[in-house]
């Protein structure tokens, strides 16, 4: 028999969320929403007036630096490969965290628990939006915090993406652990 404190039982809520259609849909939708909002906020996707491809058809190009595209008139897309890896990892974790949050609320309601579980797993979103100075052009974030503050953050650029993924992963684990405890009680 497996001990209740083993890693397998602590990760069971994550596997439940991934296997259940309803929560998988929540995870995918929230992960995609986060990715789109992130790309627009940090400038991966930009509005560029009078921009169009010479041929009139969408242009996609992969170089040694990253992927660029003009998918439609006035829209420019560029992402470095490292930023793409970060965006994929953080989007997956945001999706799982969001699905776990909904699952924990349903579980608390089914168990008759008055105190709702907290959503601390999503605190990783805060540093996520500050990774833009390390990978991207700045977008709306540079406008929001100002160019001086934005450029000052470049000193910490190499630490922000790993920090964000670590905070999101820790949040996912802690949320799963809390749900495991709720299920056992």
C-alpha cells in the first residue's frame, strides 16, 4: 500500500485534472488565453500600420534566432526560440493551475468545506510578465512601467524566465498537495 505522503499521491490531482475532459478543457483554454495575452502584452504580436507581405499572402519564416511572421496585414509576430520554450512551459503550468483551482473549489463544495482553497499557484503570473525584457520587445509592459524602469530590469533578465517557471511549478505542486489532503480528509 502506498503511503499518503508519497509523491504519487500528491500528484494525483494533477493527473485527475489532465484525464478529465472538463478540467482538461479548462486547462487548455486558460493556457491559450494566457499565451495570447502574454504575446500581446510583451510585444511578440504587434500592430504595425501599413505592414503587409509583398505577395499578399501570409509570410512565415524560421531563422536561427526565432520565428517571424506577417500572418495578416498590419500584424507582425516574432518570438525567440528561448521565449517560445518559456511560453510553452508557463502556459501549460498556468492551465494546470487554473484547472486545479476549479477542481479544488468543486471538491470543497462537495465535501461541504466552508473555507475555499486559495489560488496561490497563479502568483507565478506576476514575474511572468516581467520576463519580456529578457526575450521580447517590451510591448505594452514597457509603456505601463516606463522605459527607464523597463531598461533597469534588464540586469535581471536571465533569471526571470526560470524564476517564473519555478514559481508556477511550485504553485502547481502546492495546490496539488493541498487538494490531496482535502481528498484524504
